[in-house]
C-alpha cells in the first residue's frame, strides 16, 4: 500500500513538474511559432501553480478553484486552436463557442452545489474541444496535403489534447458517482495521458519537426553551378 | 439516475470500460486521420504524376510540330526556291554575253520572271510564318483575312464577327490566338465536311472569348481530352500547349439543338495594346 502511494506521489510530482518544465523550455525553443510557444509556456506555468497549491486551498474554496481550473484549461486549449486554425470563419466559430462555454461556466457556478469535481463543465469542455479538433482536421485536409500530417507540430498538439481529454472523459463524468476511495484510487491514472500531453507540448516548444524536410530539399540558387554569370570576371 | 442506483462495482466497471473505450476510440481516430491523409497524399501524387506525363506529351508534341514546321520550311526553300534560283542562274550564265541581243533580252526577261516568282515564294513562306496583316492590323483583320480567303474558295461559307475588340491583346498573345484559330480551322476543313464556319468574339468581365461554330463532324470535350492523352492528335496538343502559355482554356461542345459544334476559347484579357 505504501509502495502504491509512493508511485502515485511520484506520478503526481512528474505531472506537476512536467507542467513547470514547459515554461523554461521557451528559452531552448527553436520553433518559429512564438505565440504558440508563449501560450504553451504560460499554460504550463499556470497549471503548475494550480496543481501545486490545489490541495491546500482546494478544500476551502473548492468550487471556485474547480471552475477556474476548467475555465483556464478550456481557454488555453482554445487559444492553441485559434493559433493553429488559419481560416477566419472557423476561428470566429471557435470564439463563439468559447463565449458560450464561459457563459455556461458562470451560470453553472451559481446554480450548482459543490461536488468532488465539476463533471458537467468538464464534459461540455471535452465535447467543445473535440469539436474544435474536428474543425482543425477539416481545415487541415482542405489546405495542407503536401506533407504527412505528423510532420506538422499542430497535429501533435491536437493529439495531446485529444488523448488527455478522451482518456479522462469517463472518469470526469462519473467522478461524482463513485466513492471517495474509488476516486482516489483511479484519479492518478488520469495523470498518464496528462503527462503524455505535456511531453508532446514540450516537444513542440522545442521545435518539432527538428529537421524541416522542405528546407532540406531546396538548394540556394547560388549553389547551382554555372547558373549565374561570374561578375568578377567581367 | 442509473449510476446513482448502481453498485460501486458496476460504476467501476463502467468507468474502466468507458475509459478504455474512449482511449481506443481516440487512438483509432488519430490513426484513421493519419492513414486517410496518407491515402489522399498518394492520390494527389498520382494525379500530379499524370499531369506531368500529360505535360511531357504536350511538350513532345510541340517539339515535333516545330520540327515538322522546320522540315516544311526547308523543303519549301530546297524544292521550290532552290530550283527557281538555279534556273535563273542558267539563264544568266557567262555565254549570255556572246549571244545576240534578242536572245539576251529573252534570257534576262525569263530570269527576271523566275526571280519574281522566287520573291513571291519567299514572301509566301514568310507570311506563313508571321502573317503581315496580324502584325500590322491585329487579330481581327488577320482572322477576317483568313475567313475571306476560305470563303473565296467557294467550297465553304466562312464568316466572322468581332463584337468588342477595341483594346487589342498583346502582340504575342494575338499570334498565339491566331495560330490556335488557324489550327482549328484547318482541322474543320480537313475532317468536318461542314458547310459553314462562323467565328464570334466578345469580352466579358476580364475574359476574352472566341467561339467557332460549324455544322460538320466534330468533337466534344471528352474526345478532346482523350486525344490529348493519346499519341495521336498532334494539332490538338499544340493548341493545348499554346493556350497554356496564355493561361487560356478551350472547350469543345455540341449545341443543344444538336445541329452544330461549338469550340470556345477563353483567355484572360490583358491591358490595352499600345
């Protein structure tokens, strides 16, 4: 039992510091998309503090923290989608859904009773983010067909979000229906996809794909022999 | 509420099954997207390859046509101009000074006649390369001229009408359009057995249109594309490659009344020719 608790604690630490690591990774970043890196960096920093201090303040103002946690998570993921989706119409649609979600969150906060976790907002958040992922893939197939999808960093971001939300979806929905013992028993399993998501995010901040195949193929015009006239000879 | 009534074990089972199901579903979705994209990419590459092949066929056709044109020119010069000049040279040989005046005059007259014929021949060759009417007066006059000549033969009724050609196309564009029209007319005369050819021109928005109607045997777009992909139909390939240079398109169709064929050339209108 002690051994299990130690492993759970280890997972908890790995998760917390995997969030924190996203911020200093900004310094090592080779990725060209600065705005995306900044969002991921601040996402990591924010959630590190939330997780780190969640247990301390969570008991007294639990419902506020839950609402803020879900809201911030949704907003950061939406920001990522807004950066990686290029088409204006689709971005507008994402913004509309975000406004709807924020309004719903506020409404839910005032009408609901405090619970273990805010299952309903998390469920709605997951459905909305899955919809954004669908919009992203739809846009992707319309415009980007020159390279394999896995060569795009945005794909791995969406994969990370989908895995994280998808694997924790049932747990979040049923969390209020299970006993506290069961809750504590299964809670730590949701850390695995969360850590995986953070690893993928870290990989993007570091500048995945590390070698751009397009850049490799294009040679500079000056490299082609006998193409230009030698000006020194004239 | 089903879950509230269910035993904790049942909830655990549902939780386990649901989580595993969601993970499998998400992973399956990601794999499906990757595989689907690869399939689409493969299909696109295939299309690109086909387009490249088509481009190659067109290029080959254009080179072959150019070579044929050169051969025709060489043959015209060698077979017609060569013998004519050689004959003229015979009339003007060294013995001419020893001949009597009447014979000298006769020889000079003959030689002059031959040289005049040669000049005409060279002019014809030059005109076939670049019609002077087109260069000096533009596409409308050149096509009018061409149609008048065809009509003048008496075998076919050829007419044309330009509705809006105040602003001439660029010189090189005019030449390309003229060559395309020439090729089309040539095909109609050779293969269609039609009794009339009518050409109309108009401008709509930023597009320039030419339409040829004829009542003989013709082809539709599907036939055109088939011929373009095959090894025959050199002239049609040449039309395609010429139109590609000016970002133009061509469309072959049969009129709704099924009585005549229509060939429509569409190309972007450029700024007025100065």
